[in-house]
C-alpha cells in the first residue's frame, strides 16, 4: 500500500515538473518570438484571457481577498467587477460579515499592494 502511494506521489511530481518545464518553454518561446516583451506582459494577457473565459474566478478572488482582510469592501467589489451593493449581496449569500472600516483611498492602496497595480 505504501509503495503504491509512493509511486503515485512520484508520478505526480514528475507530471508537475514536466508541466512547469513545458510552461516555461512556452513562455520563453512567446517572448523570444516577440509576441510579448516580457513575462509580466505575457502573464497579464494570460490572466485577462482566463478571466474572460471564467469570470466567476474574479469573484472568488475578491471574496478571498476580502475574507483575509487584504482588500476592503470597495477594492474587492472592483476586483469582482461589480458594484458595491452587488458585492455585499455576494458576501451575505456566503455568510461573510461585512465590515466597513476604511476610505476608498485606503482600499486602493491595499489593492495596489496585493496586485502590484
């Protein structure tokens, strides 16, 4: 039993390393061919495309940031792509307490710290 688990764990590690190698190769190729000037630009575009395909992920990120105290209500609503009242409704539906304790400017500073924007 332990041997089977160890074998599966090893296989997972190999797959993970292989995927990381492939992703790095693709990133390097796209930058080398001039499609992107640098990794930051490529990742920005990749995440933008991901959020277009899966917009619900923005809401999940926003809720998580708010829950951990890394984003204010205003900032989290902006990340989620909705207005303040819509975001409050999302939080209420998940049983998350709403706390209002900062200005919009303070919220923007926290958001910039988290996302580096």
